[in-house]
């Protein structure tokens, strides 16, 4: 049963992707959509980030994939540091669940 459902969903997905231009609102061929970031009023790193998005989606994606875990680790370490100074000790706590 699972194989049949998978096969049907693959066929429907393929039809949906290939028939996209047939369902265009105007009836004819659909014009490709261009998505850009408006960087006219941005300065500094925000302007650089928007221009990177506009110039190369590949480099923007690569940098985003690298930056998200790095920023997560930095925020986690900062949270540990703040909790240490506040007096919250998560390493030597008594388990209330057991």
C-alpha cells in the first residue's frame, strides 16, 4: 500500500511541476518571477547582505548555512555564561522527573 501511495504522489508532483505554465493566470506563457532584495535604503552589513542575495543565491545560501549554526553556538555560550553569573547551574541539578 505504501508503494502505491508513494508512486501516486510522485506522479501527481511531476504533473503539478510540469503543468505549472498551463495554469498561468493570463492563459499564455507565464513570465519568470524575479525576486530581489531592495537595498536602496540599507547601509553597512545589511546592504552587503542584500547585495549578496541579489548577486548570487548560491553564495547567500552557503553563507547562511554556515552562519546559522555558528550564531547558535555563540548564543548558546552567551546564555550559559549569563546563567552561570545569575546562579543557574544546569550541570549539577537534581532530576525532578525521577
